[in-house]
């Protein structure tokens, strides 16, 4: 059984929730852990943002609403296998094979 770590997102607006969740994923990347993200049962904005980020992040193996409490989303992270690095969520800023004068930075 993977360890469970609980984090409270109550009182955050959506942009702060996004930053907090991305920092949380960065901090626990590669660990075999389940994160319990407590967002509450309000309008569903934080739950939707957590689900959206989890669906697009390769570090999250599984995301589900806690069956015991629908105000909590459980994120199971993918552990790093030996000899592998943590998956990146951002593409490189430029193509390293492209000549420097043709490089265009991505936003």
C-alpha cells in the first residue's frame, strides 16, 4: 500500500490552487505515494482544476474522487523505475538541433 499524504486546498482560488498543485507534484515527483487533495464540496471549481491538471500530467498514474468523501480527490503518482528520470511536463523551449539564429522561444 502506498503512503497517503493529505493537502488542504480550502480557501484557495483557482490560480493559487493550480500553483500549489504543480508545486506539490514537483515536490513528490517519482515517489510511490497517493496525495489526498482536500478541496471541499462547494461549486466544484477546485475539484475541476485538480482533475484537469491530473489528467494532463504524466506524473499522475491515477486520479479519482475519494469514495468515502467527495470533497477529496486522490492522486496516485507514478514511481520512477530505476534508470529512468522523472517525466517532464513541459516541452523544451527550443529544438537543440535548430541553428541559434532560427530558434524561437515558446511561450
